[in-house]
């Protein structure tokens, strides 16, 4: 999956597919504080969502 094909709002499944990791691991990253390496997210009801730009920024931070 390429960056251009990602939705503007991502689910755990989108992120798991993009990174090639389990959805469970994505949920762990969503529950982890940003300062500790987690992914910035927001909640809609019981569901966690991630803004595409926050996700891409998180990837860039991990590269450094």
C-alpha cells in the first residue's frame, strides 16, 4: 500500500496492512503515550482512528 492510497483517517487495520504488523500490535501502539513511541490517535465511540498526517509523521520520527 502506498502513501497516496491511504485514507485521510486510518483504522488499526489500515495501519497494520501498511506496516505489515498485527492489528493487536497497532492497538498497543495506539494505547502507548506519544512520548513513549506511540501513535497519536483519537477516539470515535469505542473505535480508535489516526489522522494520515500524524501517522506519516510518526513513521518519519521512527526513521530518525
